[in-house]
């Protein structure tokens, strides 16, 4: 009798173990649909409280975010669509705009300018192939006073004449600590200097400048860096 109970227990144990392995393997084999498009939301409007991003006036896509914060990429619907930016606390509409989202694409949505004139800037993200020993960076100009900008890194002008609401292409650079400055293209005047940031190999980054060149404090020009992938 004891022998039969032992055999029955071993069969149950092996059965449970087998089921667990099958579940784990099935999870590991799930692959993301390459047609899925994604977006990240960047709060770059000084003086504006938390915001939400809605799509087609029905689906809330992100929880509230605060100035100088950003989300990771999350899925969005493709095709012709309507985005809306709302306050987190009251759902008051701040701005809405139409867009066409391509399948399998990445986007960054910068919410910038002053609270009274919230401006959305939708940028298509097109990173280069990943290199394990290199980082990638690009430059986005959302300076609300509208000047074109140059970005100088390690004494070289990496990005030149980037207009307001525009982005450079991604470019490879060596990882590690880098020092940058930002100049107004037309006059060559230094707007921001001694910007220190750190890059990891195999990662993609965006440097963006927001605020107003003529103001100081929270609404003044500022340069931030964020990770894309």
C-alpha cells in the first residue's frame, strides 16, 4: 500500500512540474507583433500640471505626468487618428490634433510651450541599427521662442540649424560622459553651456531643448536628455 501511495505521489509531482514548464515556455515564446506602433509622452511645458494622452477621444493611454518627466513607449492605434492632451486631475482639454500613425513605427509626443498655449509636437522616431559598443543620440528643438539651434558636443557641432518643432537624425557616438552646449544658429550666441550627460552603449537617446530663450527660472531655456530604447 505504501508503495502504491509513493508511486501515485511521484506521478502527481511529475505532472505538476510538466505543467509548470509548459506555461513558462509558452510565455517565453510570445513575440510582439512587428506591426504594433508605439509612442512615448514627454511633459515639456513648464508651469503645467499633470497631463494625460487620449486617442480618438475615448481611450486613455497614459496616466498623469509632470514637467520634465516622460513615459516609456506604449502601444497606440495605427491609421488616421485623433489625439487629445488633457489635464490629469480634471480631464480638461488642453489641445487636440489629428495624425496618421504608420504600422510598426515609433513616435515621441512632446507637450511644450506655456500652460495657456499648450503645443503638441509629434516626432517620428527612426533609430539606426543597434551597435553594442556605440550609443545613439539625436537633437530635438522645442524651444518655444522659436529660434533654430546648434548643439555642440566635445568641441564639434553635432547638430546644426535644427528648426523649432524639428528633430535631427540619430547618429552614433561613443558611450560615456559627454559635455554639450547649445547655441542659437543665427547669432552663434551660447544659450546653454556645460551640459553634462552620460550615455550607455547600445542605447538610444534624445537631447531636447525647451522653454523660452528670453526667460529665466522654470520657464527659461533648458536642455534635457531621455532614453528612447
